[in-house]
């Protein structure tokens, strides 16, 4: 079940003896965790709470805790972190786990214990017996990162509940600045809500003041200016980054990575790949692919190849001491501007 359904069930319905919280979205994980704490009225130092790390603690200790009777309460809460044995990962220094004992417990779990596995992994090994059995004998809660439309809906619902307003362009910029990362998005949204106060409105200018651009965001803008021949804007961002203490070699390296992404995206689009397939192939967030697809539609593959080659050549010349790094970068921007124009 999804997070919203799970939260409603945890808060109001009879709790199941075993849960599997699978996925890497930390904000959703924390929401689920807090819901269990509140429902069972326990704290981290409570006698009816225990937490185990499967990279340090044996599963036998978890089972022993789960089979114990609660202290002056109806149920115990046991949280299990990093259950790597559900994946294909191998951990050299982890304890040997008696998974047969866990399989036996899953078939007849203690009704006075709530055992929650937090599997903070992108993918579980569905071939393993323990993974199949746990998914079969537990309530599965999906906390994988949300798609763009779901994050947008989540943010807009949260804004509505808080009485906060932003126009469509500002919301788009907000999602871009927070990299469509729900944890980061919700943290920054809380800050915006406090800042807005009784005004209940955040403008684009206020947003940029409250959420400064990261190096990667500035490089994204720098790439756009380079590709469109806006030399003055590109050099302004470059000089700003230097004043912020960023190194030219680092800026050049990130720009190479951005051009590589654009080139890969362009090639895969030509092969007929859609956004989701490109993201899967390149192993990056679909939102980054969406932005890349928007950028490359107006540029020929050869232009991207030439720019990429020029940056790689600059990197070589600078690192071998054959040219000054700042001069090389500024010359690259000027030549690219003339070519695009």
C-alpha cells in the first residue's frame, strides 16, 4: 500500500504483527516511523521499544525481543534497520543471521509485538526465500521516491493545508531547486510557510532569496546560457561561482558531466526512448531527464559533441599546465557564443 493509505491504517485500524517498509524516500520513512511511535505511545527510551541494525545485530536478538511480552502495555514496537539479507548485497563484517528462525517466526508472529522492517533499498532480491516470505506474511508499505506528478500533488496539498500560495512558475522553480526530492522539498516548504506568515504568499524573488541555488543548479543555468550564446550571462555566473570559492577545474568537470548527460539524452531520444526509459538506462532521476530533454530539443548532436570535446580538451590542457584554467574556460565560453550566434 502507499504511504497515505498506510498512515491512515496505522492511526486508526488494528495493527498487524509484521510490516515491511520498502523504499528509499526518507521523508516517507519518517512519516511511517512517527505514526507507529504515536499510535503505540512509545519513545526511543521506552521499555516497549527496541531497535536493531542487521549489519551489527543478529536476527536472533530481534526474534527474542519480538517474542517477549510487553511491559505494562498492550504491544511492543520493534524496528529493524538495514535488513540487507533481503537484497543481493553481501556484508563482510555483518553477523551470521539465522534466517530459518525468522521464517519460522513470520509464520506465527507474536500478536503483542509490532515488528517493522525498514528496507531502505532501491530493489529487493525477489528470488530469495526470505524476501518472498516476508512480503507474503507482512503488510507491505511502499516508500519509494515519488514520481514528479505525485510530488507536485503532495506539495500542492501541503501548501493548501498550510494556506500557502505560489503561482505555477514559482512552484516549478521550487521543485527544480529542491531537485524533486521530497525530503528536501518538505523541509524547504516548512521554511517558506514560516517566512510567508500572514501574507500566505511566496513570490519568485522571495523563493530565490530563501532557497539559494546549488552549484549544480548554477551549472545547469550556465549550460543553458552557453548553448544559447548568452556569453555575458554565462561569464557572470562563472565569476559569481569563483567569488563563492568554487574552483574552475571543478566547474569544468561538472559542466562536462552536464554536456555528457545532454548528449546521452539526445542519442537515446533519437533511438525512440521515452523519459522513463532514458532515466532507467542512465540510472538518474526522471526529473533530471525531463530537464535534459527540454534543453536538447533545439540542438544538433554534432554541436553537443563538439562542445563536449572542447571541454575535455580544456581539462587536459589545464591539468598538464599548458594553459591557464580561467583563461581556457572564458575562451571556451566566448568561442561557443560566437559559434552559436
